[in-house]
C-alpha cells in the first residue's frame, strides 16, 4: 500500500540553525501539507501546497518557514532560523484531491525536531 | 476562532464493550469530519471519515454526524486492548480560507482494560 515517507525521523539542531525536513508524498497525490504537534498538544496546520504554490497557510507559518517541491517526488519544509519553541513533531500529509471535494489526508510517520 | 472540542479523558472501557468518543465543532459550515487514531509517538492514522448526517459503519467502527447539533461521534464495538490510543477528531471547515486544512481536537485518550 502506498504511503507517505519522511526523513529524517529525528533531527537535533542548535537554536538559530536552518533545518530542512523532507517528505515523499504518495505518488498520485496532488495536494501536500505540513502539520506540527508540540508534545502533548494538538496537531496544528502549517501549510498546504498545490500546483507548485502555497494554497493556504496558518499564522504559525511565518517568514522563517518555507516549502518547496524541488523535484517530482520530494516536498520539503525549511525552517530558516530555528527557535526553541519549534521543537515538535512535524508531519507531512498528502491527498489526491481537495478536502472539501471529498478527499482524505494520509500522514507520514513524522520527523521529531529537537532544538537545543 | 474555529474550534474542535473533545473530552481529553482518559476514557476507560472494559474489553468487549462499546467505546463512545465525542467531538463538537464551532463552524456550522463545516464540510467533512475525520477520526484519526494516534499511538504515542506515532503519526495520526485515519480511521473513518463522514460527510453526511447520520451513521457510517466500517467494521467495528461507526461514525455518527449531526450537523444541526454540530456533533460527531465515533463508536467502537467489541473494544480490544489494541484500540487503546488517543483518538483525534479533525474537521475541514470548507470555507474560503480553509478548503485545504484540517482543524484538530486535542484528542481523547482511550484505555481498553482487559
């Protein structure tokens, strides 16, 4: 069964450093998403991406964040200058069509980001 | 502020009994509703989704949606110890600025006691 994959599974970085989290969505999916979950808290939407551009983003997704689809398979989340409060589990998800048109999102296993 | 509310639990249910999980949402225009299961340290795993009022059954799971009351529930029949997890309710509001995203509840921790 096709699945979303993410690398690395765990990333440790120093405050102020840049990190890139990588995701390979399901191959026939067209919509891609990043969510984060701070330990013990709700899953929070960060951004959605379709047709090589951001379709929606939350207040959390400020100028330190960016997303990119550098090739036909990878989808990346870059955090330019990490802060302690960026420590969280970051989940990538993908869907074939838009949620409001009747689709569901499938999640990758997550990358645990620890900022020291 | 768009909200999805769940009782955090823990909800303790004997093995073999029915577990009932509830979720309310604030946006009356919400379009689609999802139940995910999350084991500790793992990613959310889709259990069921529902779009229309009424019940939707899939194996031991039944989702119930009442849009007038802004309420969605998940019933798990014949509960098994492996069902012990946190159950997350997620809603797609379907409005102009949220066609793509899911709004999540904090989750209900379910414990099935052997």
